[in-house]
C-alpha cells in the first residue's frame, strides 16, 4: 500500500499524504469531509475514501497531524526518523 507497482501511483500513501499535507499547510485545520472533497478536486478524480483514511493514519503515526472531533489539524513538526523522535 505504501508503494505498490500494480496500482496507480496516485493511490500510494506517499502521494496521497503529500496531497493532504499540501491542503493542510494552507488551512491548518479542516474537517475530514472538506479534506476529502478538496483531495478529490486536487486529483481531478475520485479516490476511495479508504485510501484517504489510510493516508491520514500514516500521517498521524508520523505525528504530522492530529485529529480531534472530526477536524484534522496540521502539526508543523520536524521528524528525526533515525531516532524516531519529534523535535
């Protein structure tokens, strides 16, 4: 799922995560429904909601976003992946 050569590249977590982060970079906080609609408009096609949720989970695990009461917040943190810490 992260990278899959049998699927379209725009369904990878890296690509969808980048789209989500680019939307959140300007809005800082957005409802999940609006984020899904904006993702569809950025891609000019509909993507299964499951893929967007997977990308949100991945970004949450990386501590790049937080989700509270249906709203997604962008966390502007730098990540040191070698020590798995945020600073």
